[in-house]
C-alpha cells in the first residue's frame, strides 16, 4: 500500500475539500472514473472529512447502489490507501461488514495516527452482531503490531473505535480464544493492561495455545508483574521450545529484572539453535554489555548491523545503548571560559551588535572565540596570557594549518568553502544521531565535496539553518552549532576517496592533519571522524586507537602545566575508540573521574 503526499493538517483538509468538489463536478458530468479517483485522493488527504462520505453516498446513488459502486474501487496488488478506504466504506453500506472492517484496519495499520476508524457505522450498537469475531481478531492483530507499546495517551483517539469494537465483540463472544489474545495485544498497547491480562489469561485457560501464552506474558510484563510473566514464558518454552523469539523475550525480561547474566544464557540458547536469527546475536551482545559495560560489545553489535543491515532490532538496541553517551549519541558543548561567558551574555541579551568586552585569563581555542563573534560580532576580548606549552603550536607536524596567529588573534588560514559545499554541510549538520555508525552513514552525502571546501568549512562555518531548531541554536548555543558543523565536515572528509586503503589514503592524511592541528575544537571533530571510521571498518581500528590515544596523551602532557579544555572531550573520544590500548583507556577513565571530582568540589565551593 502507498499513501498520498500530504501537507500540514489545515492544508490537507483544504486539499481534500478541493478533491471532493472536483469529484462532484466529474460526477455531474458523468465522468465516473475520474470522480472515483478524486474521492480516493480526498480520503488519502483527510480521512476525517465528513463531506467525503456524503460524496461517496452520492456516487453510489448515481451508479445504482453501493454494490455497483464497488466496481469503481477495485483492490490492486499495491493498493492506494484512498482506494482501500473508499472500498471499505462502500462495503459497510453494502453490508459486507467483515470486508469493511478488514479494509479500514489495513488503513489504520499503515497510518495509525490518522482517523481511518472514526466512522459512524463502526460505532453502531449492533456492530458486534454484524462483524464475525474472527474478523475483529484479525483487525486487532493487523493494527496492534504497528503501534508503540504503549501508545501515548494523546495519540490513542484514532484507535479507540477499534478497541471499542473488540470490547463489544469479546462481550458477545467471551470464549473466542483468538479474539481474546488478539484483543489483549491491542488493549495492552492502548493502556488497558489489566484488561489485556484478563483477556489473555482467559484465552490461555480456555485453550493453552502458544500465542495466548506469549500475549499473557506481554500483558503481565506491561502490568508490572514481570516475575509472573517469566514463569508463564518459561513454562511455555518447556512445552514448546521452537519459538526462538520467546527466548529473546525472556532474556530481555531477565535483564529488566536486574539479572542480565541469566538473560545472556537464554539469548545464547537462541543463537546456538539458529545463528541467523535476527534477534539472537544482537541480544547476546547487548546483554553482555549489561553484564560488563565494555565498548567491544557495542562494536560487536555495530558489526552485526553492518553485516545484516535489515536487522532493525540490532539498530534499536545500538541506539538504546548509545543514548546519553558523549560522541556515541551526541556532540557535547565546549567547556571553555569564553563559552561560559558567551552563555551568560546570551542569558541577558539577544545576539547582535551589543558591545561586549571580555577579559580571558589565558588563550583558548580559536573556535570558541569564533562562536563568541558569531553571536556578538563587535565583542572585544583581552587575552591576558599564553600558557606553556603554547596551544598555538601543533603538538605534531602538520601539512595544513587551519589557523594563523597574529599574537593572540587567530584567523582562518584556509580559504572559505564554496557556497554549495557550505550549504551541503549546513543542511546535514546536527548535534545528535541514534548511534555513531548512523552519523557516519549519513555523511556519505558529503563524499563528493572537494576536501579543500570541507577544510574551509571548519574555520568558516555557515550560519545555522533558517528553521526552528537552527534559530534556537543561533540564539542559545551558537558554540554548539559550530561544533556540529566541524564534526560533519570531518565526517565528510572520512568519506573522501573511500575506496582507497585507509593506511595510505588521502582521507586519513587529511584527518590526521586536522587532529594534530593547534589546540582547537577541530581536533575533536577529526578524532570523532576517525573513531566513526573505525566503528565501520575493522581494518582501521588499531590505527585509530593509536591516533586518538596519542592525541589524548599529547593533551594530558600539556595538562601537566596548564588547563587543556579539550581534555574531557578527548577522554570520551578515546573511550569510544574500538581496540583502544587498555592502559590508555584506564588513564582516560581516571582523568574523567578526576575532572568530575574537581567539578563537584567547585560546585560545592560555590554554594
């Protein structure tokens, strides 16, 4: 089934009204085929528009009744959703109740957020007498799996008519086992957990089928009765050990109960029974991570997803386990003094031409000062000192310096990017992703850009996008926008001539150059791009660990005598690097613990 492109809600209604008007004109002129197509389009745009049903009734009357009208809305192999809905409504008028419910359930399963089921005939008091319980069960089974568990309360409205139909059908057919367990699935997702438990339990008591046992476990779990769910599922596996999905469900349930080691054993049983099972291996990696929070388990999960890109469960797990981790899921902001002063200024005034004069005790990364000037172009900064070792000097030799210093003033040392390249990065840049590999994959859109343009973007960042979030970043966090642009530019560099072997590639040379540039946010961005490449290519991992680990060690060496604002971020980047040398990982962990302690002491002192 395919739907019709739709605009905003108000625009969709206007378009639907236009389609109805056009359909009536065609109908008046005897062009029945075109009238039918316009009615289908109207339904696709706004299934809740009352005039559509009036026009369908007029169409049916013109062709000799609802039965005859069905011929103009014949189902196709790849049905248009408007055709399916129109046929469903005409089936109801013609008294084909089972087909009518089935067709509207098909629409609701495809677009559950829209009011496909909000029709008068589905609310008839005798509807449960007219629709066979098998049909109601199948309708619930078609719609429920497409829904979140649970559906947000404010989004349940369009689905209430189907749940009401299930309730009426259960009341009339209380011993129909399939209706009970299918209805339990829908009720659970719609927030009716106790109702779901009752229906599934009755189904299981009447006929201890495998679906009833599975749904009873789900219902008990949703009701917060996980130990009971575990007992039901264990008993069912002992009776019927063939459902490997249930092994994974048990593994997840045990993890939720704080017993991930037991969960690993169940997932491993599923994996041993079928190494190609789409959930077994991902569950093993995720549960091993729960028992031992080591990055290698997440990398193994990413490797599985790369080998099996169709395994959505692996993607879901990787996103959940990456959530909240700096660089694996989001770009952290800068922690420089100038960034703190910038945020204070933004809290007191809007960005613009306001005159600011800031005194900064020591030289900070040029991108941080660039962020200040992006919000306050006339800001004046006084740098009181240049600490040693000098942050203006790259820790290692580089071919291309991105910043040129005149005293303490940094200016871009490379040309601005082309407008097309700047816009390409601007369009893609954002501060988060589901998991790191997803960001790397999205950045392939920048692979054709000239690397000189991408280097230019690093120090000549485009303005934020002209949308709601872009304006919010410009007003509240211009520093984060610049960091986003730099990260995505470096991810673009990671795709430059991607067919070249990594060790001697141009993309490696470019990223290593940026990584080892004078102390700046661009170094973090390059590190992230190297780390992301390592996540996607096992052949890169040893080199990436050496490169990122060495850049961290350079920062820590400088930190012996001065503040290095990049330290916290570089520690997290190192810990996100596959196959990082254990001693470096331990050092990064210790430094982060030390920084957290210092932050806690500073916060306590300020209270």
